[in-house]
C-alpha cells in the first residue's frame, strides 16, 4: 500500500494500540535524536512487485521512502491532507481537482510537481506492474497539469474508491524509474532515503534531513530479512533487533507479558485470512464442493488457537464498520460438518470426483502452516483429502498474481477495510475482471462495477447487499477470519505508527538506549 505519513501519526499510533498493558509498559521520556532502528522482516523485497503490498519488507520500504497524496487515519475513511492540501470533486463525480504542496522535493533534490502525480497514476495503470488498483488508476483518463502545484483528474466514470487510490498510491520519481525496476534506487519524498539492499539479507534507509514535515529523530533503519520467525523472536530477546514484524500470535502473546517488550495491535489496518479455490479445477468447479469447504472450516478454532483471539470469524470480508457489512449474511457459513458432508455426498452422487487436493501456502509464516493443518483435519472429516503444499512466499505470490494455483491455497488479503468497491474490482482474489480463482460470472461483475461506478459515499446499501449475495453465491473465496496485525518491540522503541495500508511508520519513532 502506498507510502505516506499523517500529520498526527503519533496520536493515531497511540490510539491504535489496543492493549492497555502495552500502553503502561511504554516508558516515558523525551524524544531523543539519533540511533538506527533494527527491524526483523520475514520477506525480502522484489523490485518488480514493489507496488503489490505482498511482503512486510515492501510495506516498510514504501512507508519509509514514499508519500501519498492523501492519508486515511487508521480509524476512518476520511481523507486527510498529505502531498495534496485540498481537493474538490465535481457534482457529477467525474473530475477531481487537487491543490498540491509547493515545498516538497524528491530525495534527489528535484521539486515535486503535478507532472509527478500524472506519472505515478499512469505507472499504476500500466498492467506490467500488476498493481491491485490498476483498474481504478486506468479509469483516470485526463490530467490537467498546467499548474505545477495543482492537478485536475478526469474519470471515465464516477469512482467510489478514488480516495482509496490517492491514499495507496506512492508518488514515484520518473527520473529513477529504471533504477527502481532493477532494485538499484527507490526515490521518493518520504522521511527516509533508500541507502542499500543486499538481496536476501538486509535493506538500509537513512534519515531524510530535508523532509517537508521535519527531520525524523532516527538516523536510519536497518531491516534484516529473517525468514525464520523463531529466529526473529530470539534476536529480539537477545537485543540484536529492536522490532520484529514476523512472529506467531502465540509469540506475540508471550512477549506482551514481559516488561522488556511491548506489542502493538493495529485496529483499522485489518487483513483477512482465507481459503482460495481454483474454480477451473474439476473437483472445485462444483459450487457444492466449495460450499462444503466453507461449512467445514472451524473458524473459531483458528481464531482461538492460531490468532490467540486477535481475529474475528467471518463468512464475508467486511469489518463491522464497513458500509457493506451485513451481520446476518456474515454468519452464512457457520461451522457445520453435517451440512458440509451432505453437500460432498450430494456432489459425489452426481458424479463429481474429488481426488486429494493440494493446499498451497507460504512456508515462512507460521500462521499459514498452523491454519493449513486445521483446514486439512476439518476437510478430512467431510471426505475431502488435502495434501499440504508449503512453498516460498515469492512463489505463492507469483501464483496468486498469475492465477496459477492448482486447487486450494491459504493467504491473507486486504482492502476490505477500505471502500468496498476497491476489494471487488482491485484485489487479486476478488477482481471481477480477473481473479486468482479464475471465477468469471456476469452477475458478480455487474454487482462489483455497480458499487464502483458511483460517487464516493453515494453507493446505495442495496448495491452492497447485491455484492454480498454474489460473493456468497459464487463461494470462490472462503473467508476464515478478520485478523488484527501485530508487531513487537523492546521498550526502548517509542512512537511506532502504522498506516491503514499496513505500512510501519517510523517518522515519529525514537530510541532510548
């Protein structure tokens, strides 16, 4: 998700930390200058996927190096100024005029102008980058950049999620785009500058002394790529790392009980963990089999055992504050092994063969492996055998983007905490034009575009109900739970933040060691 820092990031970060215990553990003291924050991440960056939000290192890089035009606070979808200071939407919803800051420079020293907004949007509209909001960026068809510090965007049709795009879109430097493709340079306007990258090992950032919001306190950030979550926990305990992004929820729970550490839980940046289905697989092409899997998922067990209560069982993706949330519909697939087995038996009686199905998931993250074992056991009870298929994260994401999974997979998705149309027309697992399940249905596409091609905030609740009906009718993606992201740090780390996009924020952070 795109990079940005909100003007009140310290306040938002404090409000977002849900644990009163953690708040008590955060030691007092005045902001101190200097020091390098040492962070552990599970996954490395992949330059070709730098705008795909597909790893913790990518999110950290985007949040540190880049800014966006507007920022959503964690707790609402109300645009706040960032590189854009104000905006006005036309009455028919097809033009948006934005006033831009006139005191911002890229890390190269080049001034930020309206041409950079045009370049960034057009970059995201280019299918080569496989950006999830590509369709929304491509629906922006006109750019008036006659004023260096203002831009008017013209849309092919009203876009209910245009502010989602402006929140997620990092403002990119056109002069260094070729170096970005090669992983040699990442040039933005954000609080930290890209320093170096040792593939598979380390990513370093330095403080941007000329940052338009003011100089950060930290001298820099060193990110160590550590695919083993237990190694991250061990290094945090040994004071070799200051903050870790990858650990099991059980480890976060344990760390949160020790006075030396505090654990942040970022309400408002929710994700969703799910079982995906390739509907072109002969066994999964029958919707009864897909619905059987949905009924057989013991969501409460996953929430209790894997997420240690920091999750919410769901049948539909939306958190309860989303305009698309429907409490009754969200309970559609409550755990029911009898119903699941009846559907499997019915499908088999009609000649549907269900061989052993591979269940693919990222091997680095302990969460997915634990969920996969529960899913395997659940499905065995209703006559569906699955073979666990752990693979490297990069391979799993490649299959997600290319819609190449052979049968079932487990992953997390985002965007349900944004404008609902962003999920329906943008996210890899849901995009009504082309999704990872290869699910094509004219009624689903009509429902998705029906909530997309309207002015922001003007979508009729009946249109969201129609979208929910299609998601449940197709059952091509089977939700398990809304998850609340967490990270852990030593108590020497202060004022860490998080964007709604899932990016760690270190602009206000400081160390007291």
